C-alpha cells in the first residue's frame, strides 16, 4: 500500500475484518507527524485559500516535482500523472480538497499517527519500502516503524523520492516479489 493507502492498510490490519497475512508499505503516512511546511500551511484557512485555488497543470507538475518525486519522470509518465491529478483535483474543487487536507494535517503535521503501542501490537510481517530521497515524508518515519513493529524490514529505494512506484518500479518490484505471498494493495494517488 502506498502513501495514504498504507495508513488504511495498517488500520485494516488492526481490525482484521479480513485475514491479512502480511503488509507491504511504500512511503506510508501515519508513521510520524512530520510534513513539509508547504503542506502544513495549505491546511490553514489563509494558506489553503492561497495555495488551493483552482489547480493548473503547471502547478500540479511543480508539486509533483517538488514533493512527490526526486528525479524527473519520463515525460509521457509525468504528463499522464499530471493529467490524472489535474482532473481529480478539479473534479472535487478546492473547498473539498481543503477539507480533506484539514482531516489529514494541520500546522503540527499529520493528524493521525499510529502510536508506539499500536505499532508494537501488529503481529504480522511488514515490509516497508521507502524512497531514500522522500521530501514529503522523512525516512525517520520508516525507521521508527521498523524499530517498533515486531516483524518488519526496511528497504530504502536508492534514487527515489516519495513515489518509488513511479520512479524506480523495477527496484521496488524486486523487493516486493519475494515478500508478496498475500499482499492486499490499497492505493492512493500520492
């Protein structure tokens, strides 16, 4: 599960509505509060009004390059992602996006972070893959989770930022294949 989808997967594993044998997490939110100040400011009323006006393709491309990737993607991949994110953003509008952002974070960072006891209580194998150059979520979040989870392994993806699935898909797959026996994938656009 990637980014926000990783938090969803962890919460599902806690409640176990379906049998979950293992989880693979990719640059997952909810493992620590830290976020870039631009994201925190966007969650405020005045910052959101300024930063979340109707999105443009150029603005989305800049955010993608600034926060979500560490290197430029192949042009056709980046163009497809920008088109998808632009359509998604404009389908909901800035007010709805600001509301969702407020549920996710505030000036202090992420709102929902799994506590130490919650992580220690997870009794299943967890693979954490993290872009070593993630500018959205610091690698310290992954290191904290690996330290607390009873059965976890951290793999740093060299040369990748927040989106190793876009930036280094072959390297990520090399790590996921041996781990995958039963992997539920919960996606997110980020």
